[in-house]
């Protein structure tokens, strides 16, 4: 079982930036981490493709209609009268689209929300990041062999691109206590010919940490924690735990302590659940009150940014901190303008 994950260097860059944002939010600017990861309300978010043919592009655009039908946001794939769709290239110097899709890298992944256009992510180069010639969302091998559950995968990754996180990391769920993190007592590390950790000769099973350290993932413990353990952070908007959500991973039975597990999916993994739709409406509402509230928070951040050194921490704290600060200003201004 190959799990989705961003490249390690991209995760590291995001973690450094997020620590700065949370420190800033501690001074009362909660907007930094609750709102700027989302696209502005009512925004048209452009999508472009690196590779793949027109039929694949059309199918992906159609699969996302469930998403845009549930929120105050538009995904624009740049379809023209000839049935072709917007494209981007790795040599671009200007963003062709906010969400830049590829099919050529292994696995599935997406940057979350406005990280897709954050130039500090992937600033040192590499195939993935927030810059014009970098991928922000990847659907590996779709161009040659789509999996049977491809529609659910598309919706899962595009929900990431709109700001959703994994359901199994929801602090209101049971997954933290339901996952078998450690090996069965006495487990003897045993691998099959493909390098996958399997039960030993006595039937004792590997735990999640051991299993994911083998093929095809080869994840160290820290990466398992980052991708699977519960996130209890004040900046995340967490609704009720939803076992029908397309954002809930489908794991092998041995990942769980009990059968059936309260953490296991109960939906088909293909279509948005009612909870997914409520989450979209929470992040991108249509009501005027919600629009005005976000505008007020954005204006408060812009006022603080205008205060100079007494405003957002790091205003004079070096090139990287200044880049973070400029990005916050850019996103806050977009939010304030977008909701007027």
C-alpha cells in the first residue's frame, strides 16, 4: 500500500513557515492561520495540466463538480470551444494557474490551499512547490492507467487543494487510539520478496511504524507521525469526525486495534459525504454575514502589517521572515478584496 505524501524537503519548508505563522497568531492575529490557507470567497481558482490528454482533463474537471457545487468557489480548467484545457510547463516564469496538475511523478499528493502559490515552498528548485514551473497536485500514472477508484482520488486531492486535511488526523476522531502504531509483542521483522513487512512465522504482525518503514513507502517514524497522527492545532477548522468522508484513508485491517474499527471508512470513498459538503460550506460560505466576518479579520491583519516593526513579528527579521510577512500581506489583501 503506497500512501500519499509530499516530498520531504517541501514538508520541511512548510513546517518552518507554519511555526512562524503560529507564533505570530499567538499575538492575536488568528487570521494568519485560520483564513490565509483558504482561497478568497467567491474566487475563481484556475487549474492547468502539465501532461495527459483532453479526455483525461475533461474527466477530472467533471469529477470536481461535486466540490464546486457545494461551496462559494469556482474551479476554472480553461476549457475552450475545441475541447482543450489549460496547460502549464516546467519552464513557466508566470503562474499559468493556481493549481498545477501533473501525472508524471509517483503517487498522489497536493499542496494544501494557498500553499499552491506560495513561492517560499520549493524556492530552492525541485519538481513540487508554489512557483510557476512546479507541480502543486499530482495524480501519478493517471495518464497511462487510472485506478478503478480514480474519481475518489481526484476529489480527495482537490479537497486538499482547497484547504482540507485528512480525516484520520481529526482531533475529534478515534484514529489516534485505534491505530496499531507498534508491533505485536515479540514480532520478528519479516519481509516478503517485494520488501513489504508481513506477519512473522508465528503470525505476529508488524505495527504501522514498521510496516511503513518497508516498501513501497520507506517512511521514517517522523514522517509517519506527520502524515498519520492526530493534529490538535488551534488553526485547523475541525468538524465532527466523518467515517464517510473521501478524506479518510482506507487502510488494511491490521492497521486497527479492533474489527470493525470506529476509525475505518464507512462510505464508498468515491463521492463527497454530507460532512464533506458541510465542510466546504464552512470554508467557503455563501452568507453575507460570513463574508463580512472574513473581511473584518483580513482588514485587521492589514492594519497590523502597516504598523511596521511593531506589527507582525519578523518584519525586520531576515529575508525568510520578510518573505513570510510579504506573503501574509498578499493573502490578507486578497481576502479583504475578495469579500467586498
